[in-house]
C-alpha cells in the first residue's frame, strides 16, 4: 500500500519539478487521501525536496476499514491551538531552503493563500493547478475493486428496499432506510445524500427528500451510493408504484432508457467526453426534451462523488481505459414527475468486453 | 420574514459602504442563507447600489419546512452550463457601474477570486472579511426559537435511545438510529455527523463511529444535534453500561461534570470568551488532565454547527446576550476511554434568569 502512495507522489513530483517548483503543498482532502492514505480531518501534505510530511492538527486515528496514513511519510502533529496546517507546511518548506512552492489555488482560499505568502515571504508561491485531480482520473485495479464492492453494496440496499412496502412512506424515511442498509452491508457510509423523489418530484437530479408520501401511480426515483474504502459510486433507478404504469410513464421511461443506453454504449477508450454526452442527450433532444436537461449527463467518480471527467457538451478531452464514470440522463416534467437512470461503469477496451457495468440492478421498468 | 432579511442586508450594507465599497458579493452558503433565506446549492448574493440579486444555477425549490428565498430579492437563474455564479455576479456589478466590490476572501478560492477580477478588470475588489459572520453571532428570538426546537428534538431522540437495549450494538448502528429518530421527530436532518463512542473510544471529540459493539462496563459517549429551519444545535452525554460504574468512572465523570458546570455558570453578557474557557479548563487542569485537552471547550452555534465565538484560551472578545454557545469539556484517557458532556445554552443576563439551557437531558451519570 505504502509503495502505491510513494509511486503516486513520484509521478506528481516529476510534474511540479518539471514546472520549476521544488516543493508542493496539497490541501484538497481527496488529493491528500490519494497521495498519503487516510489522514485526519484538515491534514495537508507537503512534498518537499528531501522528505514528504503529512501535517495534521490531530494524531492519525486507526480506522478498521480505512487504515492509516502511509507509514513512509513523516507525520507532524501540530498543537491544537496552532491554526492552519497549510501555513505550518509552508513554513517548513521555507525553513528547508526551498525557493518555490506550488499550491492548490483551486482549493485554497484567498485568506489562506495570503497567510502562506506572509509566513514565508521569500518562497515563490506558484499554482499546482489540477495536477492531482488529473492523476486521479485513471484508476488502478485496487481502486476499481473498491468501487465494485461499493456498487454491490448499493445494489443490495436498493434490492431490499424494493421488497418492502413503499406506499404511504415518506421520501425522507425511505432515504434514511437506504442509508441504514448501506451501512448494514459494510459501507463506510453513504457516498452522498441519498435522493428519494416521488410523484411530481421524481426525476429531479439531486432532489432532497421531503415529507411527501409515496402514492399509487407515482413515479419513484431513487439515487444512492456507498462509500467503500473511501471510494464513492452511484446508482439511480426509477420505478412505478402500483399495478400498471400509465402510457405516458412507459413512453417517458423508454425514452430515458434509450438515452442512457446510448450513453453507455458510447463509452470506449478514446471517445470524446462531449460525444458520450451527445449520444445520450440527442435521444432526449430529438424527443423535444432538450430545454430542461441538466448541464451534464455523467461524470467521473472515485474518492469524490463528482470528479473529472465531466460528460457535458463543452467538455474537452477523451476517455481512457480504467476511468469510472456515471451515465445518468433524466427528464423531469414540471408538475408530473419524471425519470432518471444512473449507472456507474468503468471504461474498458472492446477487447476486454467493453464498458464494465458496476451497478447491476435491473433497468426494466418495475411496477412495485 | 422578508423584512428580517432586508434589515440584515441593510446592516451589512452600512458596514461595507462605510469601508468605501459600493457593492458586496456574499458566497459562503450560511451567509447567503442568513441574508437571503433558503437558496439553491451554490447560490451567491450580490448586494448592489440599486438592487440585491440572488444568483443561482438552478431555480429555487419550495421546501416545506425551510421555505423559499426572500421574495423582495431579484432572482437570477443562470443556464446550467454557465459556470460560477460568483463570476456572473461580479459581471453584473461591473455592468451596473459599481467601481468597487467587497468579496469574502475567507471563503473564495484563489482561482475564483482571479476569475472575478478578470471578468471585471475595472472593479476594485476588496475584502468583506468576516462581516456577515459577525452579524450572525447575536441571534434574534426567532433564530433562538429554531435552536430551541432543534434541541428538544435531539433530547427526544437521545431519550428514546436510552430506553432501548444497547449492549451488543455497534457504534455505527446506534449513530444511524439516532439520526433516524431526529428526522422522525421533525428535524431537517442531523446537524453534523452523529458521534457514538464506546469503551476506549468514549470521550473522544468528533469520534467517527466504528463497528465496535457496546460492552458491559463501557463508557458510552454520544454527541448529536438536529438541524431545524437551518439552525443547528448540539448535545453530548456520557453513560456507563451495566449495573454499577467503577470507581475511576465515577471520579472521571464527576470531574468533567464539575468542569462543564463551571463553564456553564460563567456564561454571562460581558464575560470574556477566554474566561469561560478557563473556568472549565482549570478544573480539568488542576486534576492533572491539562495536557490532552482539546483546543476549545465550546463554540457558537447557529446556521453552522461551529461558528463564532470560539471559547478557547487565546480567543479575543466578550459574550453578548442572545449568543448561543456550546459548553463541552471532556477528558479521554488513551486505552481506557473517557467522558464528554456537552450542552447548548443561550447567554442571558442575570435579570432574565442567567444562561438558558436548551438541551435538558439529565447530566446525572446513568448506568444503562
């Protein structure tokens, strides 16, 4: 495990050294996790010329499922009253004689950035940009294995919910029940706030559960995910409550299903992000649902639930093998509800069987 | 309700105008909520010379318990692909001829700050500092009423848990159960991640629940809170599992209880933050537990669970009436566990009966 973290840090170091920086300060929590392993809240990582230091304000805690920070790192725990570990790390870098430090300007606030510059006025402070985020895009098989287990857990939690009685229960209770089941099956916790949307709410992306109760004839859309060993996956499904769906429900469902399939089938190494988005989007567009569509139809997942790449009309770049993404088109008709279908898949070459579907719950339109 | 938001904005406007700024951009979510009411995720508020605009990337959603943004505001919903609403707001300010804009440097990242400056190069961009956070410190009676209801909900959830069988259940399950009960009793959700700590984990501040099961003879410490109408409170209690606590447990409990009482009793308008901290801290210090104590013994609560003031040794400032704070000393003995006792109280003058205790669950040492 330690070796893996050291290899990642070496790759990053090559990049910032090539850009003329002796040292780098990583402060975004998911980036610290990627390069150092599980670390206390607020910890930052200094990659220096001679050694790498994890700077914390509390000592690392042993957590059974997640483990500890990489033990080849020096761990520096500051006294609780010290303040900002990023400022302390800049001070270390300056004390070691580094003349330049790349920082994450996309994560540091203006106030923290100023404090770093003022504690080490001789240090040239540069921008690390999204260098770590870019390293995180392609996953290794161990990362994919964590995502796969998380997806199995989410499938199990969803499957159990479908076997229970739903009519009369509120969105909020169903969401809590799903989150309890995720933990029952071994998740560290939910990957994001579970969304349960009924009737006119169904099909809204990121809908926050309300006290509305499930009724006969409703669309019910659910979006949940598990965090497992820090990795976050996502699954979304839409169901109909009652014995038989109405015609408009079947029609809308078939349309979103076709869009989602088109998106999934366009996942391949070398496919442009925007082409995957277009594949899904044009199915909905040509049926007259173009106006209300969300800005993206999918995104990368990993240590964060929403990471690079974005599958969106203006996105630049192409998919690689071993990139896990969601494909999640949806249509919401104001006042009536709608449909969302969301899978997590890993991009794989044709020779390996094409995209690997991690979330395997059926996408037939179930009437519950 | 709208009037209240308008009054808050007027108070803020007087401040930034006095500092020479025509307009202000508020981006920190709790600050936007304070000045504009419940707003969509990522919304920012522009306080301009001629009008105030809430800039969103999605239309406001009606939420039954939380309501909608202040309807005297202009609401500007950007197309989903637009990007950063803070940049759009700066663009509006420049287009209206404002020559200076105060922004929240403690919240904006370096990258967003740069984008704001580059979209409106003629705008002088200044720092709003913690002006809104400072306005938020003293609460009105409606805010306190939301906190009071939240505290009642947390008391109910905790009380029900104490009536159930605890031995053999894991920290994670107990935490989930408490969160479900919070929602059952009408909370919007938990105010923060519920902490349940057993045996050697008990007494650790912010302990994240593990799969450890409750055992006979354990200390069990629990910290939870409800969010109600956006307002967040906190309660923490420690119990003993089994028929009779051991001597060391009684001794440690009595000590932490004495420290917590000393902290509570020192709450008064005009009391220095550091003196409240010292009142609690010196009880633990003089019993030889000074070394491992956390950096603070209490903090303000409101729209965020951890806001100004900090009750800590180096904190500057004095309490006012109508400031809700926690008093939460604790001692953790490595390998053995420990005790934390945490209340939310509102500072009130002696003439009004002194500090108002919001979290009324008993602080006797219960053996469960």
